[in-house]
C-alpha cells in the first residue's frame, strides 16, 4: 500500500535534497524572472503590430552545420510513448504498458496539490528502485514487470510556482522543485541501472529559456559530481514563438538534447493567444483544426527537418486516449 503523506515528506524533503533545491533557486530564480519579464515584453510588441519571424542575430546557428550529442542507447527506441500523472497505480501500469517510454507528468496531467507533488516524487523514487507496488481495495496487487518502459519526467513550466515550498520567504519556481527533487534522489540509481535522468521540458518560448535549462543541467551535474551530458531532455515545441527558434533551442541544449516534440493542442492555444490582437488571424473552433491545417503542417514539417538535420529525434504529438 502507498506510504503515508508524512512518510512521503520525510523521504522526499531530506535536508540534503532541500539544500539542493535551495541552491538551484538562489542561482537561477533571478534569470527565470527576467525571462518571464522578457516574455511579457515580447507579447506587448506583438500586440502592437510586430510580426514574429526568425531571429536575425542567430542566423549563423541556423545556417551552420552542427549536430547534438549522440542519443544514449536506451533512448534510441521511442516509437510509442505514453504519458500520465505521477499517481502510484498509473506509474506501475504505464511502465508495464509495453510502450517504449513513459513520461511521468508533474505538469498538465497532475493537479499540483502538495500531496500529489510530494507523493509523486516518492512514487518515482520507488519506481526507479523497482520497489513500487500498489494494492487496491479489492486486494488486487500491482507491481513492475521485468521489462518496463523507459522513464522520462516532465517538470512544470517556467511560469508556475510551488507555493508550498519557500526559499528566502518566496515560493520557488515549480520547474526547479520538480527537476531538483527528481534529479537529486534518482540520478545515481538510474546511472547504476545503465540509464539516466531523462526529461520533457514544456511551455518554452525562446532559446534563452533553453539556455537557462542547459545551465541548470550543467550546475546540477557538477554539484552532484555527475558527468556532463548525463541528463537528456526533449523540448515540447508547443508555443508559437518557440517554433521560430527550433534550431537555436537544440543548439543551446546540444549536449543534453533528446529531440523536439510537437505539442499540438498547446500550440494551437498559443497561436490563438499570441495573435489575439491580429484582426487578420481568425481561428475556427479548435476541435475543427486538424494537423492538415497549413500552419500546423508547416510547423510539424519544420520540426522534422530541423531535428533530422541535427541528428536528434522528431517526436509526434500526443493522441489522447482513455484506456479501459
């Protein structure tokens, strides 16, 4: 049966783990806040008639020939990926599903109550150690099969705070809490098992945000004496501004990249939100907008072209299914 919430807190919020997240917060919170201010300023310019375009000052990155670091062997097969919240039973069933990858989601699929956030971290600690189990009210027991999906973790986006955890009297960026706790508790066990800490990064809007994530990765690896490049991350291209900076995002993360992913529904929403003051841009009901729409086809084709040129995976968007 799941351990109690108090036990979750004791296991997850160890003094060393707290110190690690505090260090990440003090080092990187100012830059996160600067980037969020930059987002707002960029949107204001769009509201007043500026047009989105590829960046002039990064043209050389797009023109030049370079490739990301080789993908680890255990991440080569990603033909089927499944995602869901960090609920204990869900983690077991997803890892046992037969999919190539399970993305454990602290973001869209998870209601960020303190119990869910801390409990989710404890559940993933058990999953990484292959000790996770669950017994329902009818007495049915769930445990991991011998062969399981590869685990990836999606922390929350730049704009969200973890209001239950303060550093210097202020709520920490949720992205640093989610990443920091998982990385601190699990990196050594994952490496001993012949794999590594693999992540999905959501809601990014620029290559400068990718640069910050890369700096977080470099510092975290140095702090725990882990070789650079151990962390791998797939970036969800699910905002309109990010679609104009795919080469640059891969370049910033080139020693930690595991590719790009088309986040269809958020991309449609981002397009509506970003161009909401453009009278010439009219969108039908989102349910009628298929991937054959020209702006979506252009975005997916550019993502595939960009990733293949740089030697990294181009991942398709999610198809929402409700399992029986």
